[in-house]
C-alpha cells in the first residue's frame, strides 16, 4: 500500500496560526477522536508527517505545529532556542485547542527530545500523556552519532556554516542519513529546502543546534522518566540510520524496562517519509491494545492557567490532490 502525499503547497494553505510568547506559530489539526500530537525533527518541519496525516486523521484528532525556528513558524534571529521552550509550545498549542484529555504523542528526532521532556513533565504532574512512540532520534546522548556538519555548527564558526548552508549542502549532508533505496527525490529536497530556508531559517541552524548539548544536560532526568513511566512507549527505528539507528535501539533495550522496539531494515533516519505505510501499520498495532488503557497521572503541581483562545476551524481530514 502506497500512502498519498499531501503536496507542500496544499499543506501550507491549510495551516493556521496562533501566538506563542509574541511569536506566530503555524499549526495544523484534523480528524476527531483521541488527540494525537505529532512532533517533527531537525531541521525540517511538520510537513514531514504528510504521508501519515490523512490515515491517522481518520482515527484520531491529529495535531502538529512547526516549532519555533522551523518551517513556516516565526524564526527570531537572536533567540535562545530551547527544547524546554518547545515543550512549552506544545502545551500552549493544546491549550489553544482546548484539549483537556490525555494526549498520545508520536515524535521524531528533535521531536523525540521534546517528547522526553513532556514525559518527564508527566512524571511531575505537569502533563497528561496517554502514550508515546518515538521514531529515530537521539534518545541517549552518549549513543547519538553526531554528523560532521552538526559538529561544525556547534563550533565557533557555526554561524559561518549557517550562512554558507544552501540547497547543495542539503543534498550532500541530509540525503546521506536516508536508506540507500529511499533517499528523497530532487522534488522532495526542494520542498524540504523551501521549509528550512523560509524567512532565512537556514541562517539560524547554529542556534537551533543548541539542542545537542541541551540533551546532555537533561539526559538523566529524561531517562529516569522513561525508566519509571507507566505510559506505554514504543521505539520504531530505521535500521540504516547512521545517526541513531540500530545502535540506539540496542541502548534503548539496555536501559528501558520491557522495551518495545521495532527495527525497519533498509530504512534510514526518516522512516515516516521513507516507509510511511510500514510506520502506520506499526503505529496502529501499538495503539490497538490501548483502547481502554489509562496511565496514572502524577499528582499535579499548581500552574497558572491562561484564558482559552477561540479555535477558528479544524482542517478537513480529507485533502484533495492539487497541482502546484
């Protein structure tokens, strides 16, 4: 079964905006049922989920945003980007949509770290998570294999590399983290680049890459939350990923009690675009036993509650193909 792509131009037309701490954030929502929050990776955006969007929206209320500094959301120049703030953003979006029930999470890469923070907040009584599925990502910093380009971005000349990063760099550095038979087409690379470069976002890569050291700082807290959590979790992993492939699954199995892991042979760092039908089947199989499961929420801490914001409209779960 081949899942239909949502063209980027259609995806962009169907997005909506809300304000987060004075910044405009682009988001999408579709379907009805239990809320399912999709959290994208670095350096791309929520369009990564386009193959899964329609089939998931037939079963769940799917929600996704381009995080601060990514895609079509605001990209403030001198901002200190933080995974903790991106978790705040996810909670603000749920508040904006007036979602009060437990939320299922499906995350990838950078989004895995945001999901780990939300899982830690679940343990602290600050978030209500129903389940969590991770796709390829650096769940354990000691096992994550940083690319040379990422190391350079983290260095003193990172700002210069950001300035020099272009469509050719994306083709050279980004394509190699996919499976040999599932690398993105030129058209797909054009679309990825369009989202990265929107509002000169490629000039911010040296700021966004700060998530790598931030993962190390939060590592023990996040891993403890995963080890002690009663929230059902699964790790779906493209085995051919040079950054966080088989070696990350092996580490997950060492550290996480009763690990639920699935390896997809020949697939790289982006399983949801390389093998979306397979990921959908694996996600559906994970969710099937959870119909009546309700994780225990820790005793909540008092938090300030902001006034709810009217939610203007819900994206139709059926998106017709369009030529762009």
